[in-house]
């Protein structure tokens, strides 16, 4: 049964490549490999406790996990636009191999790409 999925694996890889090239708004590397790949980076205002008094940003990133083998919550090997991040939530890829998860920048008080 698995042999029937082989043609779809090539199509899936082609789609993932197109998404990372055309829809990405940031560049990332994993564990200093030097191999750069596209990611979708989002910065949003946090709504929550005392949001009228405190301004907080939430950063999330979406990427194809095939570009970052072993990526997991707590990892610090992901660099976005050259800045080190820590992954602060679970990395759970969907059926296409993409995952969206929260991050924090670890260098500087106002770090961000």
C-alpha cells in the first residue's frame, strides 16, 4: 500500500518547496548548518491579562520540519534572520510536514527580525 503513495511524496515535496520560496517572509537556519530555508514568521499583540496596561508580542513561525530534523519544544538551534530563538511550544507537524509553533528571541531585550 505504501508504494502507491510514492508519486504523491514528490508532489508534496514540490508544494513544500513552493510554499517556502513564495510565501515565506523570513529566512531560517537550523543548528548552524548554514542551509537557509524560508519560513512564515508572524508577530501579533498578545490579548490577555491587563492587555490595556501591558504590551506583549507573541511570535510564531511556520516551517517544513524536514528542514529542521529533531526540532522540538525547548530547542535553541533555530535562527530566524540570523537571530537565535528558543521554541516555547510543541512542534507538531501536520500531514504536509509543516508545523506552526511559538518562539522567543533569546538575544537582546527587543530582539526580533
